[in-house]
C-alpha cells in the first residue's frame, strides 16, 4: 500500500517495508528486521532485489507494539 507523506510541501508516495538485510545511508544503517517507510521507488527497488518485503498495515502496527 502506498501512503502520501508531506516533505517540503510536496506529496511523496511511500511504502512500508520490512528489511531483510542491512540498509546503509547518510544517517547511519538499519539492521535486518527493521520496519520503515520508504519512498515508493526505493521500496520497490529493495523488494525487487530481495532486500525487503512489503508490510501490510495491520502487521506493521503489531510489530511496532511488540
């Protein structure tokens, strides 16, 4: 599912994914198992590479609680 996030007054489509491998970036790195919201294009790329899987909203809410 794609959501809309506001970033500098521009709507950006995002998708919630669960990482299957480390994700490194300018702000550090995230370990496997992290659930994050990424831009749709980046999320799609990681899913195609097998580095992430799409997370359904209800499952993501449960993971954040526990």
